[in-house]
C-alpha cells in the first residue's frame, strides 16, 4: 500500500510515517516499486497501530522500538511491558505527589493573600 493509504488506515500523518521509517520502526516493511514509490507491507499498519497503542500508554518511541524488536519472544515482551507499566505508574505517582504539594502551597498563598485584602 502507498503512504496515503497507510496514513488513512493508521491515523498518522505522512510526515509521521516517514519519521518512523527514518527512526527504524518501519524500515523492513517497505519495498521500492519500479516507479520508485514506496510500497508498505500489511505488517506496517499493524506496527503503526502498535506504536499508537504504546504512545497512548505513555511509552517513548525508543521503548516502543525495543518492544517491537522483542515481539517474537512473547514471554519476554510481556515481562518488559509489565516492568515499563510499573515504571510509568511510579513516575505518575511522583508527579501526583509533586502536584499535590504545589496545590497545598497555592492554598497557603491564597490564605495569605486573603489576609492582605
């Protein structure tokens, strides 16, 4: 399939698809036609949907690329996914704690400002 069709099916722009190609995520899924157009395999759409899924769950492109390389070893991939998910949860918990501290500081600030009025 050509990049326009791949773009419509995946929801990614043509530029994003080209970026992923340069990044090495789609490099083995492209065949050059005699007219020099790129023909993307059916596997490319599955890979792009996998990328979309990973990004929705907060994975970086590097993390997604690593997981794609491990895709054939399902047990290992599951273990890594669980580990990455746990890391993301810990990072979110840290950010929530930081935001709650900021919220409390703002409340104290508002109380102080109310006394000035």
